[in-house]
C-alpha cells in the first residue's frame, strides 16, 4: 500500500481519514486525554493534510500549535477562547487579530514526510490513552518543525 500523499504516513491498515474519524469520535467524548487535546489534534491533522485546510489557509491551526508548544494546553485554550469571541456576531466584519497575526511561515505545505503523523499517534489504530498527550505533543512539534523549514 502506498503512503499518504500528503503526510507520508504508511497506510498499512487504515487511511489517515479513517484514523482521523476514529480520533474525532474519541475527542467528542470530551474525556481525557483525547477531548482536551481536540484542537491540537485537529490542527496537526489539517496542517499535515493541507488539502483540507479551512479558508484561513491554516492560520488558526498554526497559531494554536505554536501556542500549545510555547505555553501548553492552557495557552492554547486561551487562544481558542479569543478566536471564539472574535467570531461573535458582534464583531463580524473585522478580521480576527489571532488569525491575522498567525500567518504560516511558508505558503506551500512541506513536501517531505513528517517525522510524526496521525499513524504514529494512533499506535495500533485505537489511540491508546497511555502516553497519548506525549504523542500529540510530538505530533505538534513535528508539524511546526516541518512547516517552519518548508521542506
């Protein structure tokens, strides 16, 4: 089986999309360790699968990962709160400062395999809770590193 064309993960048993669906099901349970890391996990997946990036071209995902790596989950959650408030109907028409200040360092997605992908985080396809947070942190670091290098 060929590796994922976007992130380079080997697709031995399940595609990246299938793994992402399984992860989202765990995230939406809102139980630790998956639920609290939902935004980080989605950001990693989107930036490693740029064909799925939203209209902001990944600016929010990029900002969230940088906040998470620099200040932990609390800082990432503060950023999400700011973005939610910025999306309020009371401030429509004004671009979010969070997104405006978070431009990706390179316009094009990295073209080489990421050193950590969703397949690594999934372990056996079940996203085991043991060391899940550590695997997500490594996923975030690998994503930011690849985008920062533009390779």
